[in-house]
C-alpha cells in the first residue's frame, strides 16, 4: 500500500536479512516511524506492546523472530526457548503459533549451521504468501461488493455502498492489502462508489487511528463513528454490509475478533444487514469448534481502558487519564461471534458459509 507516494509493507528485512524493520503502529496516526528489531526479544516486545499487531502480521513477525533467534543460537534448546517466548506474547491470535510451528518444522531436520538461513527463507515465504492470500481475499470480497451494488433499487444506484468495519483489519494488520479492508481497496480502485463507517474501536481506538489512517492515504471516503453508533446506523438503513477480520476462526465457523465485534453482529442480524468476516487460512484453528467455550481471550492492561492516547496542542503524543482515581478497568481484547450470526466467510479460496461443512469444502486438502 502507499504512504505519501511510496509503497510500503508492514515488515521487511534489513542489513542483508540480519535484522527486521517494521512500522511502529503505536505512533500512528500522528507520527509515521519505523523500528529496527535486532533479536528475538525485540520481536517479542514489539508484539506484546502492539508495535506490530493484527493476527496475520503477528504470525509473520513471529516467524522472523524465530529467524533472529536462530542467528544467535541455532541449537534445539535455543529454538525451543525462542518458540516459547514468542508464542506467549499474544495468546488469542492463532496465526502466531501456526507460523512458529511452520518455521520450527522446517529447521528441525537441518544441521544447526543451516537453520538460520532456512528460517529466513521460510519466513519470507510466509510473508509473501500472506500478501497473496490477502489480495485474493480482496478479489473475492470485490465480487460481493459488486453484487451489493447491482442488487440496489434503481433510485439508489447513484448512492455509495456503505460498509461498516470494526477495529483494523487493513494492510497494517497484515503484510499488505489487509483482510476486511482488502475488498474495500479493490472496490475503490475499480471505481465503485463506496463509503466506510469506521468504528473507533475502544479501548485502543485502532479504528479511529489505524483504519482511518489507511483509508485516508488510499483516498477512500470514510467517517469515524463511536462504537455504539453502528446499531443506530443499521436501524436507519445507513449500512449495506459489515465486513470485519478475525484473530481466530474455529473449524465450525465461530469467529474471534476485536472486542465489540459480537455486538455488531447482533445488530446486523436484527436489521437484516449482511455480516461478512474476511480471513486467511492461517487464522483457522481446526482443533476447535465452540469458540465461546474454547478460545482463550487475552486480557490486556486496564490502563488501555482508564487512559487514552492522543496528540496534544504541542503535537506531542501523550496519554490522558479518563477515569477517576481508584476506578478499576477490565480489558478483554476479543469476543466471539457465533457462526449463526455470520452471513459468510471471505477467504483466499473463495466465499463460504460459516460452518464446518463450508470450510471443509474450501479446504478439502487440509
């Protein structure tokens, strides 16, 4: 994707593949800066503090983290220690474990001297595959948006297609293109008239900061709304579809995504608004079926609830306390949307109903 005329990915190799560069997402949207990750510990901290975030990008970052670890200690003990450290950083997003296992399985049969180079090559493959999958998700989602456009009555043909999204599932959450935003980028570049409702997505405001930042750079018309406005807009016919991402999708079609997604799905269901989830295969956890019961939900610092980050009058990024002294905060980072509330899943292999049968049909070779 483009920032000020320059094409960027969210993660890349530097110094001949010895270090990793990333966009520091904690500084967005007010400051665009990059950060160099020199070792496994740097990557773990970057994931924990959400310098990098979004399930697909977390997975790719973890893969490069193992590569960096193997450059320092290619032994089995070094591999195991780095795997454990990285895997503990974000427990909900299944992409992380998926990518770590893929790197580990690649290097285990090899001599220690070969492991770092093999890990680098495999991590690069994972990153490039992510770009390809996200672009394919965009193409399949574009077909849905075209269908929504064609299905409108004649008197509404000149109006924009209005899509609501929650949190950030754009290119900043992946290596490039994104998941939920990929169809929107494809539609915008195809000349389709559309408008995006951007949930602010408390408590970290990743919609108001990251999604709005992306859409503005791409030139996509959008409006930031408070999280609780979505249902109101749906009641008044102002939303044609909801498209969100996923941090973990069960083999039966339940979807775990940023806290508040479930409420949007309920509102969409009550107002007959189609609710789509865009995700790559790396987000599917085939070992689980009941997402509500079985997906571990990360609880983050209460500071993210009691305080808010923004830019002050001096253009400095600062934190401001919202709550009175002594008030506690509770901060579950995700919730689970049951498959019954999901119109369809948009994957790199096509669109399917949110069910075990639908997923197995698309991924019959898994």
